[in-house]
């Protein structure tokens, strides 16, 4: 049986373990299932099944680069999402002592301490330099 499973998973995405996207989707599906039982919103049950189906599809998929890329995109966006909440949490405090400027070249947000008069700012991402009043 173990041998069979080994052969079955060989060359499939699931052989490399579960990625962050799969783990998130499994938890999300579980939450939906619980909600569908606790609330009158019965269709959540179907959504949970579609998500579970998609998880299995990814694990059994042989197109590993495509699945890997999916997870990379997922990680990128969830990181942005988490950063957004971190910014909310510390934002109120932070805005008092810092100015936030956008780099005119690449749009990267840069924090500059207040009360320094005119400062030359160097973008950490693209290296563009610009003058701002902080
Ligand atoms: Zn820049």
C-alpha cells in the first residue's frame, strides 16, 4: 500500500508536501463547512467542496511549475494582505512622527522622519533620489 501511494504521488505536486496555498485552502474549507452547519447559509457547503476539490486537483497535478507558480502568487498576495493589517495596527502611531512619500519613479512608499526640513531621499528599491520637505 505504501509502495502504491509512493508510485501514485511520484511526479505529482503533492509529493513535495502541502504548500501554503493548500494549507490555507484546507483551513478555509474547514471553516466554511463548520459555518454551513452552524448557520442557515447552506451553499457554503458546496463552496467548501469546490475548494477541497481544487486542493486535491493541485496535489495530484503533474504540472508542478504551474502549481508552484500559483503558490508563489498566493504567498505574494497574502503577504501584502498581512502587511496591510500590520500597517493598520501601527499606522496611527507611525503617522505622527513620519511622513510617507511615494517614489516618483517606481511608486515605492518611503518613510521619512518629520521635522528635518528639506531632505534628499534615496529610494531603497530603484535608487532614485529626490528632495522632499519632511
Ligand atoms: Zn523608486
